[in-house]
C-alpha cells in the first residue's frame, strides 16, 4: 500500500461473501521507455568504512541492502527482526556506527529498537526506512534521518556515505 501511494497510485478492493476478494492496483503511466542497457552494478560513491546494522523484516530488501553496503566497503551485521538485532549485539558484535532499520516490524518496532540500543550504543546513528507513507512517519521526531522504500541503490549508498561523513541533511 505504501509503495503504491508513494508512486502516485491507488488500490481498490472489492469483496463478495463466498466468492473472495479482488484487489485492483492503479499506477500512473510512465511516458518514457525503460533503459534496458543500464548497468546493474552497484555504484560506489567512495569506499566506506565502519559498521552498519541492517534490521529489515523483508528478506529481499534486507539482502539487497546488505549486498550494496558490503560492496561499498562497510562491515555489515544483518537482522530480520528487532529481537535478532538485540541478540547479535549481546553476542558481542562490537561498536555499531549506523543502524538502518525498518520502522514497522513484527515484535519490536524500529523506533523501540533504536530507543533500546541508544543506551548501550550512544554513538550509533540511525537511518529509518519504511514503505508506509503516513502513520509510522508521523511518529518521527524532527531531525530524524529517513529514507522511503522503495529506495534506489544510489540513494542508499549516498545517504549512508553522507551520514558517515556528517554531511547528511534531514528530509
């Protein structure tokens, strides 16, 4: 729903007892053709250093983020849930420079996880992410770093690099 809304689309739902439900997704038409010759290599702004904790409950999104960040030179710790992240840190994962966390996750939310980890890792920066456009984002304080899903590989590497360099602007 969040990705459809961010893309300028809408969803229509119809349901009939005994027959099931129909979901119709409407997306705006793109008037340009796709560039099929584009390289799918991961762009590297400059080699990264530091440790990034990626907490994301959607496997494909987490796997891509981890691959991108490792290719960019970062040490990456990954977790599918907030509880997994806490357990990884209890096992001695070392200092965490940056945590990228989905806001909406089963169990411990990204906001709660950040609050809990800030006590033991005060140096850790946080970059929140979400595919939802409304409620979770409204709960963020002014000055909070956020990147909406879906995000591009370039956007992710740029934002992470800027946060490590201390040049990030809050959107």
